[in-house]
């Protein structure tokens, strides 16, 4: 089996899992800079500038879909060595009969998967050639999305900024018609003027990432990203790269106003004092980051 075939099979398995979980809207950060500033006891400003990858709009998704629609190819293996060998005419005929018998079932499954994907992507059909353009329009009409550019293969360059109150929980990204499956950053309000801040998507594979629990582990995705990184670094120049898959590379910063207290955080160096008062927490995010950023802060509100 070639590396390209292996990648296609992994892509097919990954996409099948997401379809079953109705997570066709799966999103992942790429290269980014994000900042959350608690501007007062009951107010905040959040920004995200950088890449967002939509799995359902990528060539990776198309590879997964194509795995079940390719033309028939017989495959046989030696019973002792398990190495691939040429099939006999009888073996090829038997496999072709089985493959053709399942054609109607595969077509029906693909139809249902397409309907499921569109249902959780705000009505956008991922198979539509203009799906990316629809995604741009969908995001641009929502408050906060100042700039949205499709770079190709499901990868978008965005600039997002919103200011609001701390009277409610907050999550980014929130997209009209999409289920809240894998937030990049979330704020959860607690009694006593406390706010818990988590960034579960800023780590590839960890229990803090909700998609890990949903899919029984994000190892396949992490492996695909690693394979892509190796190819980009020239380690495997002759192998097929994973199209569109961005590398996780970012900076996440939390700033607090004067008088607020940081009760807990998991930065390497802890809070840093800022000129004029207040403190700052900073995380450098890479594919090797093992723990999602988190902090507990008393705002006084």
C-alpha cells in the first residue's frame, strides 16, 4: 500500500467518524494570535487573528469521500507472508461481484452523510464548489468577523474582534447554524465574580479538547498533522502531503484590569505585571503543547 493510499484510508475513517458524530463543522486553529482582555469587572474584549481550518470544506474531506467511490480494484494477499500479490481471475470476479452488490448501499450512505454535513454547517453543502464562498458570507454577516478570506482547501484567514459584558458565558467561534462542538476559547461565569477561561482547541491531543472525548481520541488527526509537518520540513518530500491541514502555531494572551486576582493558571512563568496595573498571562501554542490553556480569575464583578 502506498503512502497516498494510506492517507486516503485514514482520511476516510476520520471523516466517517465525524459524520456519525454530526461534527461536519469540525474546526481547528492554525497560525494565530488571540487575546482576551478583561477590561472591567463586567466587560471584556476578545480578538482572534489567524487561520481557521474547516475539515468539511477541505480536500482531506474530499479524499475521504472518494475512498468509497473509486473504481473497483481487486486486492489479494499471500496467506503465509501477508504480502500483496496478483489476484486470480476467480478472486477478482468474486471481489467485483461483492463491490458491485454494495454500490447502492454506499451511494445511499453518502447521500445521508452529505445531508448530515449540510444540516450542521448552517445549510452549506460541503460538496458544492461554492461552499467556501457561502462560508465567507455566513461569517461576514455575523458581528465580530471583521475579515474572512478563504485561502483554499478549507483554510480561512480571519480577523475577529468583539467586546461585550461578563453577564453571560462566552465561546469562540460561534457560527449561526453550527453546533457548539469544539470551542477554541470559552469563558464560564461563576458565582462570586469569578470567571473560568479555557482554550481546549489550543492543544492537538488532550483530554481538555472536547473532540478527543467525542471521537475516542484525536490521534488520527494529530498523526495526519505530524505527517504533513514532516513533508513540509522536507523529511518526506516524495510523499503526498495532507492538503489544507495547518500547523498549530499561536500565541494566546489574557490581560486583566487593575484589582483583579488570578487564582489559578497553567502558564510556564505565571502572571506578569503590566504597566499601569493589571496582569498578563501568555501561552505559546505549538503542536507539542500538551495542556490546554486555562485560568481562574476574580474580576470583582
